[in-house]
């Protein structure tokens, strides 16, 4: 069964790597070969033929499932304009002090699953199951596409969201019908409301709330950061570990009590009765968590084990593992786009392997061994999926897992039962002890987090690296009698410490990050790094420094910045600076607005020049004589290698362009230019384009942005000048190499998958 499940998984994974749901003629030919192979091998080699069939079934199942999700996308006629929709609120709304996010199942004028935000505080309470009429503005699923960044488009596809948007202020927004039928989400919402009275003043109340009902919206950023930096995030929310733990404890307790009744055991064996209650407790806990995809997966895994006991089928543990894997993929094949899917099944496999080792040792020794084995074995996946890992996570988890498993989670659930039973005093005691256990644990986690060597960062290159990484770990944990452990060290050295190719002298690598409506560009020479602008920050706390720039820098193994240039003071250029400086030291900051930067910053002025590794950097704007303000005061930087050059223009407009043509016409000529002011109508004058005479223009603008950048008149002007234009909102991150030749890499094109927004100009 395990082999069949793995082949089914392989078929799903192969389809997931496609850039379109359509099947090419080559693929049809390949399928024909596999089908013919199935019939040819059926009589003499049935296992092989069945594996071929299962692989094809996995591929076909993923194709059908994915096509249904994509075909359910909201029609274009309903996008990017005010639209009245009617439907029901589903799932538990996530509330913050500035907005509420919720899933809306639209019924008219179309059917679709929408992810909506309602900003502000002036709106009525939103309850799951209620039917509403809302004035919304929707857009196609879209996310930033950068190395090291979070793939929001994949996440939306995995969650089967058909469009995203927000609720507009309007008298048309009103509840049409209040839900009168009892539902699990209603119970969860009422439970959350009741628990807030007890948890709002507790230090770790948000974490306790997440452990009880799976609602993570009240976990503070500082707590998230603490768990992430020690690889203990999986403990802070309802996960497979918690469901397995609770159902396992219920199983053991029920079996223990049932054994005390001799007549009872004659009718039903204790283990069978324990399994019934084990399944029931796993189901209830999964329902409390909203039966999300991760908890549903954990329920399937627990149920397979308990059902095998109930049916008294003595399956090999790997057979049960294969059945659980196959059922999970059949229920929802897009689970493979979830990090939790890979981690959960990977960890269970490690536990099964670890449980078979050192059987002659004490149970305490084996428990510690398995726990350390899990921590060590998951390092490759954590590094691959999150580009970072905690070296001290084995110590953190060695303490955190027992604390969460035997103190925090059980007492949180017991406290919830007391709270719902109006046993206020007992509930307060339970929650207080639960919170205090986390406070005590946080001292250790914070201590480990602050070691300078704790976090290490990993640069993704190919899936081969991941396979080698995991192979090295598994070889390292093989029984020492096999004498293969030294081989793992060699593989790790080859994987982790292979030399990173460096730029040659007189060459530069320019990376224009995809940050939506704004600008952030990295310029690298052989030994130096410059960051030009840092994108936007938003009232919600979301900013491009944390979400895009820092992950990219960490993935590229960049430790510090030689220079940061902030072209001017607009939010979409300076907003992410604070977050960047919170993670990376900058030796120098240049800007046209030093008064807006709390750190020491020098004013950029025309005439400033420096050389790094044979590459010339020149500031062309602003000039002290011009007395520019705002956009026109933007720092303009020219970067020149021996053969090519690129002009970074900030948000200069016609006035500054005219001045530059007049005073620096002989220096403007550049091979590549970043479009001034994101391609607005107020920039890119004909005279300026003639003076710069670029072959390529890079436009950094947001998808369907409210400013309509770049303006059609400007893109037409670029075309009239025979200038190739590339837009980040279509290409994603754009990487430009200036060496003996010009190389351009578009991240979205290079990593295109069928679930991503299609872009015609890729």
C-alpha cells in the first residue's frame, strides 16, 4: 500500500510542476507509452503495472481537481470595479483592531469563494453563517513573486480562493438573514467570544486561544517571531501533534478505565473501546479547529490507526501510513502545496523509523532519542521551505514539546470546558497556569533566540539539493553498525558549503524586486551591495521590508549593506526602511530626505561618485542649485560597468527631467533605465528619453494599481522609441546582469506554475 500511495503522490507532484493545466502533445504521447506499458506488463509484472496505473491516476486526479478550482475563478467582468454581491460568511472571521478578514461564499451574481477584508471599526458584528449583501471590489488572485518570498498565489490556490478584495463603505452593506441553524463555526465563534473574557489580559492569551479553537488572529507578532526563531511554531497552534496527543491520551485513559470492568472487556476489548473514543476525540478536536485542511489531515491519520484496531486488522505500521497518505491525497490533492502536508507525513515517517530503534533502551531514552531525531530530520525541509533554520531548535523542542503536550494544551482545553460550564474560578486557574507555563518557556526560547549563531539561512538552488540534504540526514541517523555516517558529512559539505559563484570585477547584478506599487532595487558588485529604496509600509503593519526585502537578502546570504539610498520620502520608497535596518546593518545611508530617517543619513547631491570593484556609481540628482522638493528631489543614481549602464530614477517628473537634460545630458546615456515615477503621465518626457536612449526600461508598479501606472501614453511612447519595457507586475522580480553581455531573468516566467496569474507579456 505504501508503494502505491507514493506513486499516487508522484503523479500529483509531477502535475503540480506544470505551468498549465492543459496536457501537451508530448504528455499525451508519454501517457500512451505508460498505458501500453501497463497492458504489456500486466500478466507477468502486476506490481509494476499497477504502480504505473496508480501514477497515472494521481496525475489525472490532480488535473481534474486543479481544473475545477481554476475554472471557478471569478469572471473578469466582475473584477476591479464596485460590485454588489450576496452570499454567506463562512469560517471564523479573523478580527484585528483595524480590520476583519473573512471568507465569503458568494451566491449572486456569481458563485465563488472570496477572501475579503473589511477595514476600520465602523461595521456591524460579522457572524459565520449569516447571509449578507456587500459592496465589494475584487481582483484576480495575485502575489509578489520574489526569491525567498511567500508565494501568496499558491496559498490562495491551496485554500481554493477564487478572488480577493475588500468591502467598500456603502449603505448597501447589510445583513439579509441571520443564521438560525446550529453549526460548528457558530459554536467556535461563541466560544471565542466567551474565552476573550478570560484570555484578553493573559500574556500568552492569543496562543491559548489558538490551541483551543485554532484561531491565530490574536497571537502577537513578538510571540510569532519567538516561535519562528526557534522552530517551535508548530506547537503554538492546533496541529497534527496536538490532535494525535489528545486522541492518544483519550485512547489510553478509556482503555485503562474499561479494563477495570471485566464484563465490559468480554463484550468489547479495551483497546477497541479506546479506539472509538480516540476517533471521537480526534473528530471533536478537529471540528473545534474548524476542520481546516491540516486538522482534517491529522484526523485521517489518527482514524486510520484507530479503525485498524477496531477492525482488528493487524496491518504493518507502514501499510497504515500508506493508507493515511492515500486517503489524504484523494480527499484533497492540492494538500501538496501546504508545508504542513510535507512536514506532518515526513515527521510521522521519522517517528515510525525512530520507534524501531534502540528497543533495548529505557522508554525515557527512546522518547528523547525520537524527539531529537525529529528535530534533526526536519532541518532540511524547514530550511527549504522557510530558507532559514534554528541550530538550537533541538534544545528548544526538547523542552517545548513536553511543556505544550502535557501542561499548556491539556490545561487550555480543560480551562475552556470550565469556562463554558460557568466554572469561572477553575477556568481562571487553568488558563493562568497554562499562560505561566508559556511565560517560563519563553525565557528559554528567548535566551536561545539571542545567540548570534542560532539562525542560519539557506539558499535554494534545485530540488536535487533538497534530496541530497535529506539523504545526508537519513544516512547520519542510520544504525552505526552500517558505518555510513561519514558519508553523510561529505554530502552535507557538498550541499551546504559548495562555493557560491561571485561576480567578476567590472560587472554588476541589479535586482528589481516585485513589491507592488513602489520601488526597491538591489545593486551588487563583487564585494559590495547597495539597496536603492525599500518599498511601502501599510497601516496594518505589513511592509515590504519584512515581507520581501529581508527574506530576499537572507536567502542570498547577505549579512549587511554597504549603502542604502532612499530616493525620496514617499511611503512606497521609504516605508520598509525601518524593518530592513532592524535586520541588517547599513554602513551608510544617502537620501534626499535625511530628516525623515532616524539613523544618521547623508544628503545625496549631484556630483557624488564612488567606485566598487571596477563599477562606477554617480549621483546625478538632486542638485543644490535646483531647489527641488518631493518627487523631483529624488536621488538619481547611474551605475556603469565597462560596457553597460543602468539609470535608477526614483520618482522624478518633468521638471527634474528637463533639468537633467540641460545639466547632465552627456551623462544620461544608459543601456537600461528604471522608469521614472513608475511610468506616470508626469514623467518620461520625449526629451529625457532621447537623452538617456535606453534599450530597456524596467517598470516597477503594482498589479491593477489605483494610479493606473504605467500610463498607456507612456508605454506607447516607449514603443515609439523602440524601447523594450518589462514590468514587475507581470514579470515578478527582475534580475539584470551587466557583464560581458546583458542577461535578464524574470522570476515569474522562470517559476511559472498553472495556479499562478498568467501574464501575456512574459
